C-alpha cells in the first residue's frame, strides 16, 4: 500500500532512542525526511540520524529541551532554514519523576507538566507559523496513565491527561487552518524509560500477564499507528487518542 508520504518532512521530538526512534525510522521507511530532536545524548541522536540517511532520506539532528519555548523556536527556525517548511510533527519527548505521591514536590510536578503537556503549546504555535499555508499533521504520544492509576505515576499520569485534553482543544481550534492533531496512547513498552521505575520487573511481568494479546507493546507497534495517523487514510480522525495496548485497558 502506498502511504503517499514520500517527500514529506517530519520533526520527531525525543527521537534519539526508544519509541521516538522507532517512529523516526518508520517515517524514513516511508521516504519522509526526519529531524531528530534530543536533550542530552548526542551520540544516540547521530546514530539514529545515520540510520535515517541510510534509508535514502534527509536527517537533521537538533538538540533542545521541548519544555523551553526558546529552544522550541530555535528547533523550528533551523528546520525552516534547512528545509523551508515542515509537514509532520510527532511530539514524543517526555520525562518525569516516578515516586509515591507522598514524596512528590511541586518541582517534580511542574517538571512533568512542562515537558509532557505544556510543551505542546509552543510546538503547535511554531508549527502553525512555519507551515502556515500547508497541511499539517501533529501526533502526540501519551500513555495509559492519563486514564488509569499506575503506582508512582501521579505526576506523569496527570501530565498525560492534560496532554490528551490539549490535543482535543488544539484539534478543534486549528482544524480550519489545515492542522490535524491526534494522540496515541501506549501500554507498557520496554524502553530506557522503564529503568527509572523502582518496580520495573514487576511492571513488565504484570503487563505481559494481563495483556489479552499475550505480549508487551513494542516501539514498532506505536510507530505503525503514528505513521497511519500521518497518512491521508486518517484524514477524518481529529482530536482522538488511539490506544495501543494489546487490549490491556479493556479488561475490568
Ligand atoms: N516506555 C513506555 O512504557 C511508554 C508507555 C506509554 C507511553 N510512552 C511515551 O512514549 C514516549 C517515548 O517514551 P520512551 O519510553 O521511548 O522514552 P525514552 O526511552 O526515555 O526516550 C526519551 C527520549 O526523549 C528525549 N527527551 C527527554 N526529555 C526531553 C526534553 N525535555 N526535550 C527533548 N527531548 C527530551 C530523550 O533524549 P536524550 O536521550 O538526549 O535524553 C530521548 O530521546 C513518551 O512520551 C512516553 O511517555 C512510553
């Protein structure tokens, strides 16, 4: 099936590793140029960029903290200078302190809110500015913690709930300007992010055991749905959060 994405230009935030990397490589497989964004680890970002170029498309490597609106502005202005515009943004970068709520400080809470939710605002504004006259696709990456109570996940879960709400509000406001915004929400995926969970092994085992589809979600499962949302086959899906969890969340 021709996904008709050839020649499009994408930015994937937090794409040096994990789920963002799988999304970036899948877009490159569909002949999309991809700008890789990262925060600290340039080596991983450059490795991903090399894999993108090996697929015959262009890559950019852009350091920047998505929680800092000046960094976001710089990322978009660099893309504008290098590529002259942008067609797709995947807002994937996330961070957060995983602790029982009793131990969370307001700094921890603000950290998660800024990176995981508030960052979508300057990202959307810069995207609108850079690609004013083109069709624009934006996909945000959320998690089941937006809807469900997960141990140690209070701050991140609340930030993902805010993110999904923002997706609905922004989708309604900017659809008339040619922007289509959706989110994907994943079940447990075994990436570096899980190394920060105090109960990682238990989390992986219980997710595996409880998932009707019989396995954990892989980064590629998430990437496949993001790519679908970027195609014209999804042109009437606006403001939704598609859940990719092998059926985990449908169980009582
Ligand atoms: N893993 C899961 O079980 C799971 C489940 C559901 C949803 N998700 C969501 O999927 C997305 C990706 O998660 P992941 O597990 O792949 O994460 P990960 O392996 O921890 O990778 C995080 C990526 O984001 C970058 N990053 C972190 N903070 C950033 C910031 N402030 N500005 C720019 N880039 C930043 C990191 O760059 P550096 O390497 O340079 O720090 C890295 O590329 C997140 O939105 C997460 O909430 C994950």
